[in-house]
C-alpha cells in the first residue's frame, strides 16, 4: 500500500458489512467515505461495498 493509493479486496470490504448492518438495525444513518485518487479506487471501492451490502440484504 502506497499512501492513499489503496484498493480494498472483496474480503476487506466484507468486514464492514456487519458494522453497517448493525448500525442500520439501530436506525442510524450510515455514511462511508473512501479516499479517492487518480486511479479511482475510492469510487470503485465505494460502489463495490454498496453492491455487497445490497446483496447481503437480499
């Protein structure tokens, strides 16, 4: 990992799902922030996590 040029793996992103689900069950608003950089990993990681959370709720 070099500075903010990090791209999370699916396994790393999956670790956030229980935390997000628990907060949602408590009625909390959940916001996730990924640092972005020229390679676009922040946006990619955010979209992937959103997709994974949606699949987990199906």
